C-alpha cells in the first residue's frame, strides 16, 4: 500500500455567478454574503482549517476581488478601531489569516465546476486535495440536547475516510426526490453504515430518471488523477464541464466512496437555505457569544 499523503490544500471554487441570489450577487460575490456577521467563505475556510489544512486556493472570477481583500489587512480600518472594544470583532478573521496561506487564481471563462477545479491544478500539483463549495454551509452534529459534540464538520469526516480508503471521497445527503435535478446523484453498494462504493453518478437528473435520492453536496476529497479525467471530460449538463462526469469515470476505472456525513448542511445558494442557516447560527453561535 502507498503511504498516506496528508491533505494539505483545499480549493474553493468561487467563480460562479450566483444567479439564484440576484440581485444581491449582482455586484458582490455570493461567498461574501454574511450568515449573521461572518461571510460564507470564512465558515468554509474555518472548516478546512479544522480538518488540518492551511493552504487555501481560491478559483475566482471577475467581480470577486472582495474575497481576496477579505483575507488581507485593512490598515485604515484597523487604525480607526485600534484600542477600542471593536478590535475584538476582527479576532476570528485575524486568526484565520495568521494560520493560513491564501492563493488566488482566475477562471477566465465560467465553464463549470469541473473546469474551475481543473483551473486549480497549478495550486495543487501532484497531491490529494480537498474541495469546499462555500455556499453549502456545513455544521457539526448536535446531540439530543442541541449541544455540541466531539464530532467535527464534514471535511474532517471526509479526510478520515480518505485516510482509510485512499481514493476520491464525496459527501452525500438524501434529498427529496423532486429536488434531484439540482444535484449530482450517486448510486452504489453500502459497504458500511452510510458509506457507499459508488458505481454510477448522474448530474442533475429529472426525478423520473434519478437512480436514487442520494445527492452530492459541496465537499470532496480528490486525488490528483482527477485532473487527467477532467481534461478528458466533455461539456455535459448546461454545457458545463461537470465534476460529476469526471468522477463517474473515476468510479468506473478506479474507486469513489460516498459518505452520508454527520451534521447538517444549509444550501446558502438558495434564499430558503440561507435564512435557515442564519436562524441556526443566530441561535447556536451568536446568542451564546454575546450572553
Ligand atoms: P453553482 O451551480 O451553485 O452556480 O456552482 P453558481 O453560479 O455559484 O450559483 P447559481 O446556481 O447561478 O445561483 C457550484 C459551485 O461552483 C462554482 C460556484 O462558484 C459554486 O461554488 N463554479 C461554478 C465556479 O467556480 N466556476 C464555474 O464555472 C461554475
């Protein structure tokens, strides 16, 4: 067996147009929308850091400069609030900035999530890596008393499985059958509770054509071979190069594992999911921090 390679890098594809959240996303990146008082991208980076990752690669596009500015100093603002209690409001993002490295690349044409990941190859090189879609906001599971448990968020769970299986890992969730056309859908054998050896995948199938209701959500651990598969992948659904199509080929020729991760996911690319996430964080994080 080859030696386990640690996952050191995470890609954040953030070049999409965010059309479901217009007009808010007309002139601001969807990933900068705040859930309570923290932008989506910070939750995503913190989840990667919790999983032991410190090199963060962002695949950005035109109109996304606010994301790069967010992970940089703002001397004028810092000077303005220096010595006041407001300084504390920057402590979390400062800790993130101190503990990570942030690399930005532009996707010149929005040719799909698969294409965005392929654009990140120079950042990743020849090692396994994580991918987080910041608009899928994942939280750790709570116990029956709605208290935090020791279980970490989705990315840590995926990396544990990568260490065990040494292959591509995707996070899945059961969705209502009528929603399958919004997701990549998998089918496969359940080899352990909630863990599937994937044998097929289909991107955004109509409910009648969906083999199951197990939907891929925005968390992946990928081996570097994925770049070769992506280079061979033709545009699929919506004319985009889909990561699901590349992974389907990996599942056929190598192996893909899907896991029903523990915890909850909010689809913050939709208004409904965004409001649910806001309520969740207001109840479970914000109110507790100010009390
Ligand atoms: P989505 O399908 O959610 O698209 O992309 P979107 O543009 O962000 O949002 P809607 O559907 O128009 O509202 C999934 C992820 O892939 C990234 C997006 O930024 C998002 O994180 N993406 C998509 C890219 O980085 N580049 C692309 O060409 C397409």
